[in-house]
C-alpha cells in the first residue's frame, strides 16, 4: 500500500504535495511528502518546504530527530511554536531540511 497515493496521482511530485497541502490534514501531507521523498532520491525536505512556501502553502516542515527527519505542522503560528520547541531558527531549520536522511 505504500506509495499508493503518489502512484495514483498523475501530477508531478510538487503538485501532489501542493494538493495534499490543500487538505489541511497533517497525516495526508506527511504521507504524500514521505512518498515523494522515497520516490525521488534527489529531492530533499528543503525542496518540498521551498515549494510549499512559494505556493503559500499551509503546511510547514520542521526538522527533528525522528526517523523521517521532520514533522509537519499547519499554519504559521504552529510553525513558530515547533521551531521554538526544537530550538531552531528558520535558517537552522532550512540547513537541517537540506540534509537527507539515509
């Protein structure tokens, strides 16, 4: 079942992420982002974060030490709170998101 959402979507990866963002559902966005990263080894979480910011998306990626290396939050206030909880500045978050988990 893994990868089913991305495989069923005929759009490019960025479009799949942006469509998931429109659901405003953290689990849906997380699933699609994870699938995009698995399907595209040259894509980093920062690439996805940049696409979301460019499109004024509601989902934000915040780097962390989990297995996937990030969490997704909805809305700017939640993003700032998650950055504070992680002890990260915006720039530190971008640097961490630029590194892919192996």
